[in-house]
């Protein structure tokens, strides 16, 4: 175990390593080759201390203890560190009380939950007090009512049995509290059946007022009972974790399943102040959630379902076993209801991350700060009013396409999006493709700015067509140049883009590249990247633009690939010309439906007779592994978070 301290002796990072010499040597390598977080930590640290422990389990426990004690700024920190709210019944008191509790458990108190948010518990209690009017007031309010001989408001509206003024004996009130606990333990059907029998008896005795009151009580119990959906078997107690992450942030979601029902849900965002794998993130997540400061042993369920096994898997199991006092099963569900529930939790995490990004992108103050930060970091002389980002997409050099997305004042300008088809020598590699795309885009810019000038390649636009965003009106926007061009890639792609601009004589457009692996910003003339802070709004803006360009290029690539697969499978049918291919596709709509058609259905297409229909049927049957429509993944606008039509 080791701790880095700054010049004021504050702990800034806590870590563990099997080989301390090797780990420390990695921190003191060439600073230019370090991750941004690591370089910042090394320059902040003034000294390092270490402690030798006997096993990895001891290291895990000590790491958690130190993180809780010192709150080091360079370790992963969760923004929401509140403990979970529970519904508690204080059975150890003379008159048991129902209340919401957080923190460590108390003796002789029965807990239900966890629930999240706390508002859900209060709504549940308010509904149940109609049927089980248990005391909910504090000790001070209870004693004041005893002295005055007058109950509180809940006593007057029959939501408290008012033991403070002797309306109910201690024994009867305790029995009421036990019934409340039985209902919360899952025995709701028993109470509902008993009330239904009482209602039937009241109706038979013509006591309709009592029957109506019991009917309302039954409705209240059913509302509470149906609020938590049964998702697993009744003996299942589990916490289901999922996360959605990018290079800078992660969205965490957890569903609490108790007795087969979802008792609560919680979500929060994590800033990734250090570069770590999903397994490392899961390990830190479990440490934060189940550590002694947030949870006692009874709050840890029998099962913990995670998207990926944590680092130090066996040590984490042993650590949780010691905290709970019994075995804890940590696993990744592969099939069945638990895998389905994990998928639901993962979808919630992805939606939460998209919503977080869209809110951040929609904040005008944040956008302005991001643009200003980028301008200062890149030392640009003018404001970044318009940014264009380019990305190349292909599969092993086939169906090579490119995309251009546009951001004005920090917001996407979808009417100006363009996509490029690349062929010939330009499709040889990514740098050639990038040179070709930048050349074609700015040739169009020069042609629209100076329509009388003739430039090479004006007639055909380069190696392939330039297409607009689908469903967008045609607009002449190439004459409006960007202040900054962003390419998806590192130094080779940036230099290819800069060379294309230089060959066209354009010197007033700046070019940078964003390398995905380490989120480094590359300049054409630099041998080393510009490192923006990981929490930088400017880096966040560049990342959103790059992801949107990748999304747009990938959608076009899938479309082209699907068309080429369709054409290839029909090209193999002898005697089937272009006109009849178009007629077949128009009639059936897709190759998948065409493959499922019988000979008689094929003959319904004009120009297709029995012989040709039989040939088509045999050919498609032989090539059944080809030509199916690719299953498109849902397209999501990475700038705004909205789901787009594919």
C-alpha cells in the first residue's frame, strides 16, 4: 500500500501494488508519456509513503479505510455518498414507532428496504397508516401529547391510534406494529383477504358505511402492494449494478431486489479522475457502496449482480463475507430473469448518461466556457463560432465512407451535416481518405466562394459523391468555412488534413485531431499532444463532437454495406437483370422477405415467370447465409442524446 502526499502533507492518492518498485517507476517515467491524471498527480505530490501488508485482502481493506479517512482527490470519487434510506420499526420501544432511517442499524429495530428516493418510503407509510395506524411521532412530540392529554393531528384524522393519550393499550399497539411488519415482509395477500371478508360481512349486514371504509382500506393496501413489481422468485435478495461509461464519466445504476421485488433504485454520476478498466470501476463501486461507513452487515444481500467481475474478485468476496457475516455471491448473470433485469438496469444507466450529456450540452454557460477554454488551450486568435469534425468509417478497407458534422456556438447544426463516399486510391488507408475528404470539402468551399474559378476535381467532387444528411433541405453551406477542423485520429490524420488545406492554399482554418484511446489533442506541427484536463469542458465538447461524427459515419457505412450486400446476392441469379432486381426489391421491400418468399409469391412480380422464379428460389436458398438485412443498432445523437430514426 502506498500514499502520495502533497507539500502540505495532504494525501492526494492511495493505491496498492504487488511490486511497489515497478509501480513507482511507472509514475516517474517521462512526464510527456503519462496520462493527464497521472501527470497531474505526480506534479502535485511531494512525497510517497508505503505500508507492507500480508495479503491482497488486507491491502483491499486498508485501501478502502484510507480512502474513507483521507478523501484523496485523485482516487475515484462518487458524487452521491449518502447512505440508503430504510423504513424502520423500533420494536424495542414500549410503543413501537415507524420512521425513515439512514446510517448504522440500531438494536431491536426492524428494517425494510432499501428504498430510493426517500419520498417513496414516506408515501408508502402515509398509505399504510390508514390500515395500520402505528405511531410515527418523535419522542418529544409523544411526551408533549402525554402531558397535555391531546393527540397530534394524525390522531385526530385516524392515521395514528394515539397511544399517547391511552386510546390503545401497549399490547394492542405492539400487535398493530407487528401486523405492519408482516405486511411489509410480503404477507399482503393475507391482510387483503381478511379485509375482503370483513367487507363482505359488512355488506351482508347492510352496514354500507363500514363496507365503503374497508373497501378504501383494501384499495390502499393494493396500491402499496402493487407499487413494487415482482421480478424474481420470492427468496431472491440481490443488488443489481450496471454502468454506462465514456472516457471522462460513468453513470451508475443499482436496483435493490428484496423478496423478489424491486424495493428501490438509485443512480449517480462518477467523474473518472483516473484511467481505469470497467473491472477496476466495479471494485471501487462495491467498496464505496458496501463499506463500513455506509452499510452494516445486514444491508448486504446474498447476491450482487454486476456487469463485469471486479478486480481482485476472490478478495472482494472475502471482504464482503466478513462484513455480512455470511457468503456473498458476486457474479455476472448470463441468462434468465436476472440477466434480463441486468439489461434493464444497464438501459437505465445508458439513458441517465445520455440525459446528463444533453443537459450539459444544453447549458449556455457551460457551452460558452467550453469554447473559451478550447480557444485559450489551442492559442487561437479568433472565437470558435463554427467547428467541423470529420470521421472515416469502413470494415477492412471496404465501403469506405466519411462524415462531416457541424457545431455552431456549441450546438449541432444538423442541416449542414455531410457524408462522403470514398473509392479508388483515396480508400487505401485512413490518411489518404482523410486527405481526400478534406480536399473535397474545401474545394467545394473555394468553388462556391469563387464560382468563376476552376479547380481540379470540381466536376466530380473527388473520389465519390457528397451527400447531405437525410431529410434535410439542400442548402449551399460549403461557402461558410469553419474556424476549427477536428479530425478523429492522431498525428497522421491531422497532418493529412493540414496537407490538404495547404495544397488548396487555405491558411485561415486551424486543424486538430482527437485520439480516442487517451483523449489527446494533436496539432499538425507538434511532436507531442496538447493535454486537456479530464474534467475540462473543452475536452467534453470535443468528445461530443467526435462521437457524433462517428455515429453519423457509422450509420452511412451500414447503409452502404447493406445495399452492397443486397446487390451482390441478386447479382448471382442468372437471367435476372437490373430492372427485375429493382422490381423484386420494390415488391418485397427487403432481401430477408425475398428469401422467405415461395415460388408462387415470386411469380406475382411483373416479368418473373415460373422458370425464373424457380431459379431465384434455388439461388437464394443456396446463399442463405448472405444478403440478410443488417440489424441496425439504434442511432443516438451524441450531441443532444436523442434517439434518431435509422
